[in-house]
């Protein structure tokens, strides 16, 4: 017997349809990955299951006495944990969920802010969890190791796949190819029927006229022309009554980026010597020195609470070190992306905030590159998902006239396709950057060097681990 059954769910925000006719079941011991683009309704669907929202249409039936524990994507920290890092707060909330022994866990992006060791810990805990869980995550390693089923919510529809994320990717590619083959075959049938009908109409026009010298064949040739015309009409009627094959969704190609707005920076972008910073009596890092040159892409790694955000803020000039100095090269203009997007004016749209630093064509191009749908660039940020707001904030920064980027976990809230697009955009950035991330794929595809923090010490390397 299933724990939960959802039948024909529909939901809209402010009259804008989000999804419709969504049906699925959750069975005991299911570990379900819920995937899809930012803004497709993943968080909304979890809130419907949790009972925080009610569907516009459809219903959710649960087993009597079902215990549900819900971890929201952006839960406000309790006052007793407000001084902890983002990853530490997530770990505290996850521990509460896992210790609840709930029959069904609803986890909205539980891997956000977690370091690699914590992600592996969570993978093991969920694999041994006695109940069911449905979760949203953009860590493909996590999805592959934990999920036994995958639900894809995209373009208002939900599609089920009987396997983990890698299985979903293969099966999705196969289904997409088959859909395009059916669509093209249907188009060929329609075109062939139209050509056949056209040929018969042309023959009918010629057959209606008796050959020269034939006086008594008018009725014969008239009947012959009428028969050909009737055949043409039947062919067209068959075509009009044939099953309509909907054109599959086609992703628009990512435009190339030139970053013409980025001023050229000097060879030496930043020189830091003897940096030290402590949190209370606990040292975060000591005697840290680095030279950053144009084209460098440094990744800052380390466990939660090791000082990654603090280091970025020191390098950006937003915090002072306890000891040591930071010197920027001449004509270096730093730009800082915070871990969350609280600094955004949610009453404005993504396009409006990007126009503060750029022309409209460049703004729309970069927003499209980051996978923000064109119909959403003019909506208030308050109506967008956390991932869509992150895309807007990233676009505004990349469009500003800065040539040194300091990015604090820029992949948080972004779907996998958007992470790939962001990495592609940053590889084309002509300046230098330092970024903190726990996304193993993102680090490996972008970083030229790494700084690893932990226990007051640091080490550096040429490869992201």
C-alpha cells in the first residue's frame, strides 16, 4: 500500500499556471529525486505534500497516521543557531528531520551549503533511512547515490523514471529522440498526403476537359475528374482527422558571450600576505598568502565553518583581517556575490536590476545563457524561485564593469543545466576569480588552482579535488 497518492494536481501563482494534471505515488522505502528547471514548481509540489499549500485542482490522499517531516529550502534559522554558517544550520535542520523517524521526509535542496564530507554523510543516512523520502538536489553525485526513482517536473508536466539520475538522463535522451522521430514521421505523413491530394487535384483539372476531337466524352471525363477530386478531398480529410503529434520542446542554444563591458585588468590582480583571521578564540586561517593573476580561477574549499566566506569577504575588502594585508592591482575592480540574495529588491524584475549596469540586449543574452526563461525576466523577483533570483543576481554582477569576481557558493539553488551554463560563462570571463563551492563537478570544470581551509591552516594545489 502506498504512503501517499497524488491525483491530477494543478497549481497556479497569481493566475499563472505552474503545473497541471500531476499524478504520482510514494511507496514505503522510496527515495525519489525531484528534478526540473528552476521555477518549474518543485518546491511548490513539496509544500503541497507537506500540507502548507492546497492544490487548485486534484487531491492528495495519505495513509492514516502518516508522519511527515519537511525541510524547507530557505528555512529561517532559530535564534540559537543564528551564529552558525549556512552549512552548519542545514546540518542542524537535517539532524532534526532524520531523528524524527518520520515515515516520509520532504527535503528541499538539503545539499545546499553542505561540504563534501557532509554530503557523503547524508548519502549514507538516507540510504539507511527506514522510511521514504522525496528530495530536490542539484548535486548529480548525490542524486545517483541516493535516488531509486526520479520524477521530472518540467513545462507543467510530471514524468516518472524508474531509476536514479544517470538512468533518468539516459532514458530522457531516448524518449526525447523517440518523440522527435514520431513528430518528424507525422510531418512526413502529412506532407505526403498533401502532395498526393495536390497531384489528384491537378489531374482532376486536366481530366475535366475532353481531348480535342472527342465530342461525346464530356460526361465520362467529368465523372473521372470528380472521382479524382473526391480522392483528393478524402486524403485531406484523413490528414485532418489524423492524431495530432505535438512538437517536442526544444532548448534554445546558449548564446556566446563576449564580456565587452569588462575592463582589462593588470597581470597581477591581487597580492595577499600573512593573512590571519579568527572567530572568537578559534583561528580560521593563519599566515595565508597568495598571488592572483589575470585568468586565474581559484576555488576555496574546506568544511563548513572553516572560513571560506570570511576569506572571500577579506579579499573583497568587506572585512578586515586580524593580521596581514591585501593589495589589489591598479585598475582592478572587484565584484562580490554573497551566498544568499538578501540584497535584492524583490519588487523589481531580473531585467530591471540588470539594466542598472548594462544595455538591454546584453542583459537578455546573459539571462538566457543562465537559463532564465524569457517570459520571466520581466516578472518581480518576489514571484520567482530562489534559483531564478540567484540567476538574476549573478547576471547583474557579470554585467557590471568588474574584472575580479569573488563568488560565494554561486551554484546554490541552480539546477544542473544552469550550473553547466554558469561554468561555461565563467570560463569565458576575461578577468580573474576566487570562488567557494562544494559542487564537485563545478570545481573540476572551472578551477585552475585551489585553496583548502581547515583548522586554522590552509594548503593550495593546482587541481580541484
